[in-house]
C-alpha cells in the first residue's frame, strides 16, 4: 500500500510538510508508514505476543471490529485458504486447558453448533505461556444495531419479520438444548445476506440450574421486570422479553424502554404497558431486592401508538413477548407458531420438502433400483412409522374388544393381522365375500379371526379362514358341505366404524 493512499487530501499536495502531531507519529509507528487502522502490528507487548500466537496458528490480524467488557473482536484471515474470520480475544487470562474448556461460552457454542441461526465456532486458540484465549468464529457483516443506527427510513416489515423469525428459531434451539442467553440485544444479533445469527454466549446459563442467578444481568434497556424487581429469580422467559424489545426497536428505530437507571427503567415500562395488577407484583414482592413496590397507578400509552405503521399481528406478538408476568409470557416455540409467521412457516415447509426430495432423488440415482432404506426421505419414514403405530393400536383395540364381547379365545388364536388395504371395500371377487347387511361394504381393517379345529378331527389342525358373509345367507364351508349352517344375526358395526362378524357356534364342528 502506498503512503499516499492513506493520507488525508490536504497532505497529498505537500508530503514534506507533515505535521508533527499524532498523525505523523502514527505514520512513523513501527517503521511501516501506515496508520494504526491499516497496520497489523499491535500497540502493546500483550498484543504483540497475541499476534505472534495467531501467526503460529496461520491467522493474520486485519483490524479491530469491536470491544466489550470481557473481550475484544478482531477481523483475521487464514493464511492458507484466505478465509476471513472473527477472532474474539478474551481479556482474562486462564491457568490451564481445563479452565478454558469449562467456560460457559465455549460449552454453549459446542452444544448449539451447528445451527443455521447460531454463530459458528471454527477453532479455539489457547496459549499456555500467556494464558490467552481466542475464539475463531465465522465473520458476519454487521449487527442489528449497526443496521438501524442513523437510519432515516423504517426497515420494511417483511424484512423485520424474517429477522425476528430467525432470532426466535435460534432461541428455541437454545432453550431446547437447556440454555438461555440472558443478554439478547441488538449488538449480539449478527446478520449477513439476510441471514441472522445469535452470538455472544458469555452470559448464558443452564435452564435446569436453580435460582437465584446473577442480579445485574442483561443490558438494562432489554432487562425483564423479574430481573429488575427480584433478587435473581428469573428464567429462560427473560430472553423473550428482550426479543420483544429488540423487535420494537428494529421496527421503530428507537428503544422501547430507554431507562437511565433501574428505577427509571421500571417507570419507563409502566409508562408504556401500565402498572401491573397487584397479583402480578405479589409474585415478585417476596423476592424483591429492597425496591419499593408502591408504584403509582398508570394506564400506559400502549405499543400501538408508538408503532402506527406496524400491522396488528406485529403489535399483538410484541405484547405477548413483553408480558409483565413471566408465567404468562409467550415462549419461543409458541411465538414461532403465531399467525404473524404463517407465511414463513409455509415457506420453510416447502423448502424442507424440496430439500428432502432432492436428497431422495440424488440418492436414488446413485444407488439405482437397489436403493436401501437409508435413501428414503425423513418425511416418508415418519409416515411409515405413523402407519405402523396406528396398525398396532388397531390390533390391540380389536383384541380387547373381542375379549370384552366374549369372542374367540384360546392359545391357538393369535391376534388378527391387518390387511394393507387403504380404506377400500372388499368386493365379491375377494375370498372374504361381498357387502354386509343393507348393502354397506365391509372395510378391511383386519382379516377375519382364525378358527382351529379340534385335535381329534380327521383333517390337519392348521387354521382355516371363515367364509365371507353374503347379503342373505351364510355360505357353507367347503370342508363341511354336509353340515348346514343356520343364519345368524347380521353383522353389526363396532365402535371403530367397521363391521364385526357374528359370534361363532363351535358346536357345529363336532360330530
């Protein structure tokens, strides 16, 4: 890079008259003639060692992305393949690899990955000599705060809906894995090419751990009432309150509850939502942090007045997320099923089916006609399993019903097997006869029960099927043409909607 490419315009004309201020010192730093924002060399011995550590792992630092209380984010590049990554450098030093592996953030990212809406963890770098730790993660373009900062026009609601849908999917995945984030805010929500990923799991906690938790958790503007009023007694539902605040902020381009301190934060919440009922406050009162619960009664302006351009379903969903009582607050799973996201759910379903069909077709082409069961799509396997479970239930119900009616019992009569007929009636050409009484077809959910002959009979003891039922008379069994059967009661309909054979008179088979 040439020196002129980084100099301001006013210094281009006369490079010999550079000022002896901070810019000149910056240009001469480390003898490279580049300002600090363009050079790879660190500004301290700690950064110099860290830079060498990354170089030993074939990473090159390109610049600084951001900084937080406990970490610093750098942009780096892999030397061999040229891939760009985000390097999260921890400010704390660690004594051993076991201490590093026990970090909640590392454990959470290992458990949550891979997921389409969770930031990916590529590599963990630990230097034993210095105790430095760096997480090499996938690089995103910006965060939600950078998206809306200084914006003059509203973000289109369909785009906001898409972002919130992805955010809820990431939280639903987290909560299913037994983790809640505790610090959902615009700075921790990253986007790239309309794909949203949740990041920064340094404050996460297990869903199954028992409260009280840390009191001063989450950023104040996105902190749920139970976090503000209680002594650390909150749950994973606090994440949904934060999502509601972020949802409003992306839609309106300004925060929903911008409190200057904790008392003012509660007042801001009551100004919009109104003072909650005494029953709701009493749930938190016995676990309070010494806060006076004698709040003035306020009606609240309402969210709809602050978002006049938003749809009614959008307002309704934000209300459900920002419900004061955490027990009544919507969950991430329930929010994903809200009518507001119906079109996105349908699109997801179509995309999933298309993906499964493409996998099935590609697998069939590779394996040919002798394709194994592993190539069957997941949705098809689920359908087969459901049919099998339904068949087993019908068999059990039929067996229990036969026992209740005092039907055929005995060791020689196994449960009837289901006939794979998809709701079609058995016609006269079948071995099981034609229609039942009144001309109604007999639906073959099961075969007819089997009957074993007495052991002293001259024929073999193998079971034979009963003949079919005719409209008027019973057909005579072929093996007993000389024995005339008496007509019995017409078939009756069972509780399952199928026709049941009349009871069988065993005495007609004895001589």
